[in-house]
C-alpha cells in the first residue's frame, strides 16, 4: 500500500465521524456505539468491518438528514398551506 493510501485510510474514520457530528443528526441508542468507535479512532486503533459499516450507515443518514433540513429551510412559510 502506498503512503498516500495509508494516510487516506487513517483519515477516513475521522472524516466520517466529523460528518456525523456536524450533521446534528439525532443518534439515540446509537450514541454509545459512536462514542466507542470515536475512542478507537482517537487512539489509532483498527476499526472492525462492523464499525466501518456502522459509520457508513450513520453518514448516509446524516447526509439525508441534512438534505431534509435544507429542504425544509428552503420552503418559505408563504409556500406552505395553512391549517
């Protein structure tokens, strides 16, 4: 593996976690697992495939969450039907 690929591989979990946290998506029961994975990432521990899959699913949800927030903020109050 080339040096740039290793650097990218090490940064990827950091980027995924940052995306999830920046989205302000409600995590509920998933919060403890995310914190556990975040601890592994901060200590440069190898993530399991399950951890990677978990982060990927949360990022997908975070992206959808942000799209929904943007969509609702783009809708002007005059554009919505009353009552």
